[in-house]
């Protein structure tokens, strides 16, 4: 399995897309902090990048890479290698490449210019978001043989979590504004990894005050030690579950 992971990493480096992604992300991060007069403002700007650009790039690249590696996967399966090992190796290789690119490109400037705690939270959530959308890409790719359909599903999933989910939350808030829906809203936030990552980071830079009464509610639930543990556990589940379901399908699928 280690050999497959090593081959995937070398292949991704040769592809140069991840390198270009790291360079552009690094330039953007350094530019943001050089223009902002406050570390927290830079963290807020980078939070938008982490919640929009990072998941889009990771889910698109991972989906396309899986489809383009179809012949390589079939070749591996013709060898005495378990299907489970092949799929896990591909996932580890892609995850390591994108997490490494994010740590180098965005992690270093964040640690240098921002306060330690907000920087660490954004770095951890950025790495988790990368792995989450790679996991989602594996599930989208294995559900359809058609490359265009699989890429389309990946884009729709990103679009839902990045843009449409917030609109759905606002619609529910307006429709049920007269009812005590604070606890259901907290549970609803957990159904979106990007929304949960946003809340966790806003709480660390005291930007929850900008969210009004809702921000106070989120701070009560997510601002405690137990709340943080549960929140990060939910994000880890988001990174694990889509890949787990894709692995179950892959082990049974006729390639």
C-alpha cells in the first residue's frame, strides 16, 4: 500500500496542478496579510478563501484524477492487491498532497502574521475541509461511470454547501422567526461542514458578535470545550463517512 501512495504522490507532483494551486494560494495568503492592518482581518479574508476556493479545487481535482486513473486502478486490481488497499491508497495520496500544499501555502503565513489560536483553528479546519471534499469526490466518482456526470455531481455538492445551504438556513430563519428554533438551527449547522467550519473560526476571533443573537447561541453551544470536541468530531465524520461509503461501493463494483 505504501508503494501505491508513493506512486500517487509522485504522479500528482508531476501533474503540477497541485503545485500551481499551492503557489497561487500562497501568493493570495501573503498578499492578504500584507494588505490588512490586523491579523484578525486577514484571518477573516482567508476564511472565505478556505470555505470557497479550497473545497472547489480539491473536489474538482480529486474527481477528475479518479476518472483519469481508471486504467491504473484496473491494472492494480489485476495484481494480487486488495481493492480496499487500492482505494485507501488513492485517498491517502490525494489527501496528503492537498493537506501538504495547504500547510505550506497558507499555514506558514497564518502562523507568522495572525494570532496563534485563530491561525491554528483556520489551519486545522482548512486541512479538514480539504480531506472532506476529497472524500466527497471519491463518493461522487464511484457512483457514476460517466466522467461528465461525476464532475457535475461534485460541483453541485460544492455549490450546495458553499452557497445554497446559507440561503436555505436564512429561509428557515425567516419562515420560523416566531418560534424557538435555536437548537434545531445548531443541529442544522452540523449538516454542512463548511458552515460548521465557519462558525468555529468566527468564534475564535470574536466575530460571533457580528452574528447577533444567533452568534450568542452558537457561542453557547460551540464555544465550550465539549462543544469544540463535538464540532471537530463531526468534521472528522464528514471526512470519513463519504469515503467509507465509496469504499463499500468500490469493493462490490464491477469495473
